[in-house]
C-alpha cells in the first residue's frame, strides 16, 4: 500500500500540530502520523500556566485536544501509528509505519523528546515497580507513602508539587545546591510543607530489584562523596529529556547530544526535510517555542514545495 | 468504549478469569493519558488474535486489590498470563509490533 502526499508531519505535540494547522491552511492536506506518545509531553502534565492567551492556565491534555481539533478543522489528516523507518535519500521521501508506506515531497520532523532515565540499569528494571517518569500517571499508587523526585528543573518541581498532594512526604534530590526551575515553580515547591530538599546528592542505586519494588535509594554526596540511604516507596525521575531522533540516524545531521541540526529557519541537512519542536531545540524546550517552530517548518515546507525557498537566509526572509 | 472482544475483569473475578489459556490484561485508569493511547492498540490485538488470546481490562480505581497483588505501581501495565501463570509484565507504552512479538512467544 502506498499513498503519496505533499507533506507528512511526524509527531503530534505542539510543534507537529501547529505545523499541521499551517500546512492545512496552505491547502497542503498534510498527513500527521501521531506516534506512540500522541499529543506529546503536554499529555502528561497538569496545568499549563505559560501558554499565552490562557490567563488562568489550561490543562495540558485539553490544550492538545484543542490544537488537534483546530488542525483537523482545516483539513489535516491525523492517523495513529508509530513510524518504524524513513528513507530520506531520494524524493519523494518514504515514511514506513509497520507495513504501510507513505511518500511525500516534503517532511516535517516533530518527534519531540522523551523523559530521560537515570542510566543505572536498575531504574528501568524497576519501572512500573516504583520508578516512574510520570507523576500524573503513577502518583496514584503512592497515596500515603513517602516518595522522592530526582531533578532540579521545572519538570521535577511540577512532579514534586503534584505528588505532595498524594504522598506523605516528597524528597527532592538534586545534584547541585540550587534549582534550575523557574522562580514561580521554586517558590511553589519551597512553600509546600511536605516537600523537602536534599542538595548535592545523586542517586547511585535503587533498591530492591530482588523484591521487585522500590524500598530505598542510595545517594552519593557530589561534594564529599559520602554515601547515604533514604527509604522511599517510589522515585520519580525528572532529570530532562532525550530527543527522539533514532529514526534519523545516518540520514539527518545531528549535534553530539542527538538533537537535529537546523539552519535558515527549520531546514535540516536534507533539502525538503524540516524539523520543529524539541527534536531540534535543546535550549528553550517550551510548548510555545515548539508551536512557533512548527509554524516556521510549515511555512518553509510550503515555500520549498512552491520552489520559493532559497538557500540563503537573507533571501528567504526577503520573501516574508 | 472498548471493543466488544475486550472483557472487563474485576477484583472479584480476576483469579478465575486468568486460569485458562493466554490472557492479556490491561491495567488502566480514566485519568491516565498514556493508557488512552494504548487502548486502541489493545482493542486491535483483541480483534486480531480473537479466539487465541483473551484480552481484558482492569480499571485500577475500581479494583485496587488486583494491581496491588501483582505489584503494579505504574500504568499502563500489561500482564500476560498463560493458564494462570504470569508470563510477561509490560510497563508503559509499546508499539503494536513490539506487543505482537511478545504475545507470539506464548500463543
């Protein structure tokens, strides 16, 4: 089975759906392949307070439902499925979803990033047994129990605040002596009575694999090297994300950290392939910047298809 | 909501229901976003393996005992039983291809 398209968008977070909205309004009839983590990271969050236009905030999943409906209203086709491979060496490009092959003249990569694990090996073994990267999914299981959150950024603080309503005690473990999280999130976390902080500590082991559940964490002080142990029933990991770029290895240029390289707006190393959102952004990583870059990618794809996308950035912006 | 090939198990009937044949059980909750993503895949598995594989769902809000018995502490979790014995525990989202590979080992 083969279906030729003008534009295929891989991914359905804020970047992918905004690209779909703009591409649909440009009459490109985009096909969005939503991916296994459909809706992206916002599907796992609660209240989003920094999406412009919602003064009281909006729930992450509700925002994604709206974005999706908006893209569909203008003719974007959104299908379930997870891309298994891509062939970008010839145009039209081929995108394979299991045994179905889709082809397109232009491709927008918006595959985002997924939660990073601790890389201890043991954390994956105890996944679903007390180790989690999603407080809104798994917090339920820790009602009335002590838990830990690893990390010092906004994700970690959001998890800690969410869990403080369920768990008896939330201990935030951070390897530095100050948080990276925004001031608003820091203030919220510091003022929550059952959230406490362990500074300059990193997790070196999670017990107990033999029992098949989390019983405690072994910590090492990053300054003194001294080891300690803390008893918890659950540990939530909020130490950042890794870009979902495995599909494109050897086909699109990447930075050393795995993020896609872009230039002149949203262009990747292959003409006709554009990238948007967290898959190419290791600096800002916000829903609104993802959406903005999704818009850029759709406009770049449209110009590429009409032959008006020029190699020099100056020339391209002169058309703007 | 779920396909008609998918059964609903509860704390009351769980033990009896997994006794015979190959049974795949999806632990989920209404508030779990990844569970909603997995649901259509589970429906498709039920349809494709109809007759060879029993597929069921357990709502963990309404049935707290069964998840605790199998130490389920994260959802979605899929448990695969063969003649009453727990054979596979699959935590988190997986693609249909990957799930089919795991199921195939036991059919």
